[in-house]
């Protein structure tokens, strides 16, 4: 990979040597995770087989959530040594270890092994023998770091936007490397977010129609993408998901992306979460009207919103959580690096950088998260938030 030049997504003059290996493994691991998710999602859409559970907060969790966490955890540990790898991730094994979850656990173990068997296609080494139940549970449990201000740890959201995943809609696999409280690498896999903008539609479940017209294995279009970046490189790259039985060719398949050049709110498209439970649509709608935003909002599940801004499909992402909701670091770390290196800006509503050094949550967040395609547009949105905030009920 040392021979790769900048226009192929390589590391010469772009990647710092001490992160090149980490990025290489992370991109390949996310590609594998997306491959796993696609297979599980197809099964969920075609039939209901008890593979969706509810957490204590009533949010859904699936076979894919646990399987991706186990797979990525195992790959990172094998690549860098289990004693050297520290991971913060969303899922635990409490509900998965219950007696009544035996069938679910069996499905997770099978899904993990099926995925790891494909590791050579992705340029990674798989296990010599299939992992047993205890090994899969250990891989999931290994993701028990509490983060913090010092040292190096990975932040993983195995299936960001699980509700979108269950519904056959948008979701993402998000992996970031955080060092001394700062995200330094971000990899975002978006299995239902097409490479080509002309295939993009904001209509709900549009990709299902396209899938029927053009099979997902067809080379006529790329159903999904993986985006990645390193802090300070000034580049964000995008590559297609591996399809069919091909081998992953990377970084030759990657191309750089940039944020939109739009600076006028009247011409901008803004994103917001689909779920009303953790974001105020009414406030963002009022704010959009006050700054002259004319386009309909792009309401999409998961960190796909970050991908949309990074590659110029949208210009603004605003999320203002209701009282009591705390933002988790794995919901933002990968997306922030990807937007910033593509030329965008991400802060809280006070214009301050998001703080990833306080543990599992973005503590001290000023009102909400604002991401924009450029500094001038960001400044206008920040001012509008200040002007509108006192009249809101948040």
C-alpha cells in the first residue's frame, strides 16, 4: 500500500505513518460489517424471525448489532493485540446471555462465523477455527472501555439507526479512533446510501424500489458506500461497498469527496433525525424558516446525515435533544472527522468543539449539535439558534 498515491486514496503525503495501519484495518473491518448487515437485513425484511429485541429504553437491537460488535472487536484485537485494544461500544451481553435468548445467541454466533469466514476477501485474516459461543460473547464483552481524556480507544456503533435498519431503510456502521480525547480516525459504512448522487432520493424506502428494478449484486449501480478520513489530512474518501464474490481492492477504489460550496441558507438542504423522541422537529422547523431555508428537511436515520453533508448532498445537520437526553460519543465521533476533513464544521450550538474526553457521553454540550458544509453557513446557523432559543420550549 506504500505505492499508492494521493489520487487513489493512499497514504503518501496524506496519512501519518502511525495511523496508516489503523485506518487500513478499520476500513476493511467496516466493509466486512456492512457485508454482515446486508445479509441480516435481507432476512429481517423477508421474514420476522425473532431476531429483533428491545432494550430497557425500548430501542431495538438486532442480531446484526451484536454480530457486528463481536466481529469488529475480534478483528481489531487480532490485528493490534487484545491487550492493546480498548473499545467503547453500544451493546452488552446481558440480554443475550439469558436462557430464553439461546436461539438468538446461536444466530449471533453463526452470523459472526459466516462473516469472519469471508475475511480473506476483505484483506484480513480470519480465525483458523470457527469461534465458539464463549469466544463470541468475550469479543462483545471486550468492548467495555469507559473512554476518557487520555490514551487511545476505539468508539464503535455497530448499527447506528437500528430502527432504520429494521425497517429496511438507512443505517450506518460507525467506527472511530479517539486519542487523548480527540477523534483522529473516522470510518462510516452506509450500506443503503448509494455512491452515485443521481441514485439518491429522499423518499422513504426508495432504495427498495431500486433494488427490485436492479438487483443489489448488479454492477450497474453501487448500493452503498464507505467513507473515511484522518484528522488533519484535509481529505475524506469514499469507496463502494464490496458486492458479489469480488475481493476488496482498496485504496484504488476510493475517491475524494468534499462538502457543498453553498453558503446561502435559502439554497441549503438540512438534515435532522427521523425520531422525534430525541430531537425537536418543531424547533428546527422554526429555525429553518427564520433563516430562509426553503427545501424540505432530509429526515434520515443514523450518521448517514454526516455522510450526506461530507459529500455535498446536504449542507446542514441540526439536532437539539429534549431535556434529559444525553448524546453518546459513538453517535458522532466518526461522522465529525469525516465532515471536518471534507471541509465542513461541526460544533455544539455555542460554536464549541464537541468534547469526547468525558467518557461515554458528550458532557457539557451547549444545547445541541450543528454541522454545516462551511464556516460561513455555520456562523449564520449559530446566530439563528441564539436568536430563536429563548422562545423555544427546549
